[in-house]
C-alpha cells in the first residue's frame, strides 16, 4: 500500500499569507495525487487533481506541484473562505489512501 | 447538476447491520465507478470501497473487507454499502463519491452512523 504522510497537521495563517502543505508518498508513484478541501458538515471538494491540474472553477490561488515523492499544495494568498481541512489522496494504486489532513485556521 | 446524496445512517447497536444508500443524479451513473469513504469523529478521511461502473469489480480496504459489501443498481442510479457486524469504531460519517479519471469529482454531504449500545 502507498502511505501518504501529510504535514503539518494544523496551520495558523493570516489573510494574504502564502500557505504550503506537503504530502510525502512512501514509494515512487505516478502523478495521480489529488487535493481536497473539506469544511465541517459539507461535502469534500476537489481542488487539484493529477498533481497540478486545477479543477475548473477553482480559484487560481490554489496550486500543486511535485518533487520526487514529495507533493506540495499551495495557497498563494490565503482568503477567509479557505479555512478548512485539506487532504491529499493518492489514486496511483488500490487501496486508495489519504493523508492525515491539515487543519487550516485563521490567525 | 452532478449530485450524490447519501441516506440510511442512524444509531445502531454493536453487531447489527445497516445498509447505506447513495442516490445519483445529473450524470451518467452507469458509466461511473463509485466509491465509499468515511470520516470518524475527529479523524481524517478513510477510503472504504470501490465498485466498477458495471458492478462486476469491487475492491475493499483491509479494515472493512469481509464485513462491508458495496453494490449498485444502475437502473435506479443507486449505490449501496451493506455494513455488517458493526463495531463502535465504525462510528463515522459515510460519504459516497463519483470517480472521474483518478480522482473524486463529486461527493455527497454524508450520512452519519453511530454504533452504540
């Protein structure tokens, strides 16, 4: 199984800050790495798929990249509506695995 | 628009069974692989199972293999998961999700299941 180690587990930032979250895969994998936003009581929503592709309609302040087995999710300028928990997900192989999640809070 | 809506959750005693449902609309259900994911209170997302578009192939997380069964009825555009021998650690909100490529592009809001005596 591919394990995804996500960090940090929580993060406090201010409006306008650049925010970075990382997921490290336990082994080499393809680019089938996705990022989701989840707000309490709501459906999770897809933001980035296939490492760096922005889902249609998602603001361009969200982006994704990769270096080896390290995958990075970035919010270039944090907005109040971005407060949520973020998860990476690998779908390179079954079983699908998620990172542990990053809870983003406003400072 | 693309929509999936879960139902069937509730409070159930340990050892009992439950069938959760997911109603799909706004997309070609019969050509979409579908998944179940859960989130225990205070925990992260846990993938549970996938069923192929035609219902012929299923795959489960080790944590639920043998106790959970995913199924679908394409004529009704419904996805199901039968959860048997429920344990307190199965307490969670259960989500269904549509697969598009190698990602989930549509999720429901979930249905909560509480396992308690």
